[in-house]
C-alpha cells in the first residue's frame, strides 16, 4: 500500500510490483476494489472504465504517459479504453490541484498510466557499458485464468547505446465467456434462456504493439512512439446476447514527448507532449437475420501540451517553485449508423493555459496555488424540433471555463502529514451532451442533447491525514463537492423508437428510454481510508494486517439521488512477506445500494469479495543464466463465488460479475 505523504491530495498508486502480480484486463478491473475507485463493469474484462468517487466519463481523464487515451470510452459505457494495463509500469489515480494540468475532463480525477513506450533512461545502470557497447532488457509477462479460460502475454524490449534508446512491446489477450455463480438476469427474458453457469456473450480478444525511440543529448531528450491497438469483444445482456452484439475496435496512435534543460538562470526545464490518434470501432449485431455493422464511432484527436518549470526562488517567507504551461486539443467525432447514429459529425477545439506555484515556508509547511483558464468551442448540429425533426441545423457553442485550487501541507508529530485542499473547477459541456439525438444502445436510452447547456462547476473541499514510513502506514481523506449545474442523463420515463420524431408527444414510443441531458445542482460527499500494520516478525518475514473503507453519497440539491453510485465498502485482511515471498488474504464487503434514482434504477444487494495471492520474487546474481529477475505466483478472486452485481453498471440487472477465478502468472526479466 504505497502512501504518497508529500502530495496535496489523495493519490492512489499501483506500483510496478503489484501490476506484475495482479494486472486487470481493463483499468476498471484493475482498480475495481481500490479505495475511492471502482469500474463501470459494462462488459467485465473488456469495457470497464474507472469511476472515481462516483464520477465517470467526461469528469475522469484516462491518459497514457501524459496524453489522453483518445478513444470513445467517454461517449458510452460499452466502449473500451484502447489501453491494456498488462504493459504498464505504474498506474496512478490523481486528485486535487495537480489535475488542473490536464483540463476540465480531469475535474473528477486523472487515471494516469505510465509505461516505457517513449524511453527516457538507459535500461542499465552502468553508464560506461551503455555508452560503449550498449545494453538491453527483455521482459515477458504471462498468465492463465480459470474463470474465462484467459491467456495473456506481454513481451517488452528496452535497448540502447550511446545517445539512442529503443523500446518495443507486443501484448495479447484472449478469453471465452466467463463463469458466474447464478442465473444472470433478475428479470428473465423470453426463451431461449442463457446457458446457466456462464455469462453469455462475454468472450474477447485483444492485441497491441508499439515501437518507440528516444535521442538523448546533454540538455535533455526527445522521443516518439507509434502504437497499434486492436480489440474485439462481445457485449453481455439480454438483447446483446440475443443479437450477438460485439465491438471491433482499432486505434493508431503517434505520441512524442521530450525535455530540455536550457542554460538559463530562470528556467529549469521545458517539457512537451504531443499526441495524434486515429480511432474507429464498429458495433456489429445480427438484427433480423442481417449480421453486420449497425453503428460506427470514429475519433480523430490531436493533443499538445508544453510545460515550463522555473528555478526555485528564495523569498523572505520561503522557497517558491513555479511552473506554467499551455495545452491545445482538437477532436473530430462521427457516429453514423443504420438507425441514424447518435449524433451528427462534430468538432471540439480547446486551448488553455495553466499556472502552478508551490511555496515551502520550511521543512514542515507548504502551500500550493494552481489556476487554469480554458477556451473551448464545440460545433455540431441538432434536429429542429419546432420545424422538422428530420432536418438538422448547425450549432456553434463557445465556453471559457476557469478553475483554481489551493492546497496546504503540514507535517505533524509521529511522521504524519495533514493536508487541506480547496478547489473550484469548471467544465465545458462536451459534444455528445450538446448534440446527441439518437439511440444509445449502451445505456438503452435515446439520448437527446441540450445545445443550451451551461458550464458545469464544482467546489471541492478535502482534508487528509497520512503516514508513509514505519510499521503503521495509513491514508485517510474526507471530501465534499458541491456541483453547480451538474450535467446528467435525465430519464423522463417516456420511450422512443429509433428516430427523433418518435420521441415527440405524437410518437408511439419504443424500446429505448428517453433521456435528456439536463443540469441540476448536486452534492457529493464521502471519504476513503486504507492502512497497513506490521504486527510482528514471523518465520523470517513480517506478519501484518490491512484495512480499507470508502463511501460516497450523491444527491441533487432539490431532492433525489444521483443515479448509479458505488456502494459503501469495508474490508480488511492479513499479509506476510519476506525478501522473496508475499502472501495476502483480503475480504471486502460491499453494502447494499438503496440510494437510487427514482426513475430507471433498481436497488443493488451487497456482496463479499474474497481475494488471496501467493507470489515469489527473486533477483538473480549478475550474469545468471535464468535472467535478472523472476516473479511467479497464484492469485484468487471472488473465492466465495459470490453473486456480485455492480451498482454503477447500466447492465447490473442483466450482467453478473465473474465468479471464482484462479490466476497463475509468471514475469521474467532477462
């Protein structure tokens, strides 16, 4: 349980050692049981996006090496993130003032995935060896799982000599329909029923490959990478299973980043990031005997960011560190389909500037100030309801959101650190929220955007207390967020067919629930806690206990609950570790979720999630034949084979989470 004691707000860290032992098939799977985080679980093992403190989609940014993932996962819960954590070296969930570096899509948090696709340091510690003859490392990560018969492998190569570094990796994963402990549907469909013991339509396969290189020079480095991602996965649920609905996803991504340390009395570093992504996925289904593409989503996205770090300045009251930067994005989205698509083609452009200042009064006290000013423009089209719903009229909306944050750190006795952060963040409405006018199969809704939506604002106050060193390590936080004009899908209770006209008062309705994008003030409050205590030495190692708890409650100011909130959770367990071995057993109880929306949501019963792992890690002597390092182990998930449903998921009444699973894994570094 790594604790980042010197951060101004809670930062959840999943280090490389844990990723090697327990990687998830998706980021939502990986972070599902972490304090304050869960997954959307729309298609477990294939499409599960992180949900942070009850916030998801446009309020949580998912990024790789500082650049957005650039897929379509924000647009619909059935859309997977084009990124496999199997190749990651580190995953962080960042909250607080630091999120202002990345934009309004980060107001709920940033899920940051770090890997070595653009290397920035030699793969060996011996500088002379690297310069003269070069060096290389090869790592393979492999695993098999029982619940879905999954096979996964990732092979990574890092090499370099002199001024050049090279990285290459290839990742693959395939799985069948996963096993479940009970009949999946709370409301049984018409026959034929699903195969008992398996969640129908959950098979998947995924592959990715990347090649990157970096040039090192005395004052910095610059590198570039090209990545291809492919995934084909099925969508579970009553109707998707009957129509064999699946998604065929592809992305090509070019990324670059670099750092320069100029010879200057004022500037310490200049860093830049650049990303260009071409994304497309086809949604295929067998509709009335015609099996083929029903809808297509494309996203062509450009992002660039430049950040300048100034050298520390000694002031009478302390030492001041300052950084500032600029960010620009351009996104072009399309969603054509057999039934008209979700929205017309649209563009979103944004440019922003941000500023950070950190003042250390002394070794025990620090403050941070951060600000961001952004200008966003969204252009698209909407049907003219008053004249002819079949005709669209062009629309152009412009927004200037502004955000600011303050943080204070205070060292306390007992090696504890207390923090207080206050943040006001604004978010411009996104194109789908403004211009949607069609069927959205992921949510079972007919989404109708509101081109008159206003900027969304959020005022957050968070207090934290943590302790990183010593036998007792913990992190605790409480937060309160008041949203002005919170944007959400408002289920009207009416229904639609596949055209906008069918949603008028003269329409007869259909199988899709009508959903207007609306705004209401809302309040989110809650907290998280996690701890580890080394109790005593045992058998040459250390025996200890660990605990965790999290809670989020969200309601609208005028009454009613914000829909699809995660449940309160409480858990704990035991661990034993020495220089090579790690053994853990942990039980997490999720309480029933009865604080639900009045329309379109049902209560969710609680469950008990029992997990265990046993792993062995050894670092070999130099020049040893087997390699440099090896980790092997066995992990178990949902060992009680509990009937688990995720209250966050749109499909939780039709889709059970996977049953009992045993996973055997091996990681070797050569």
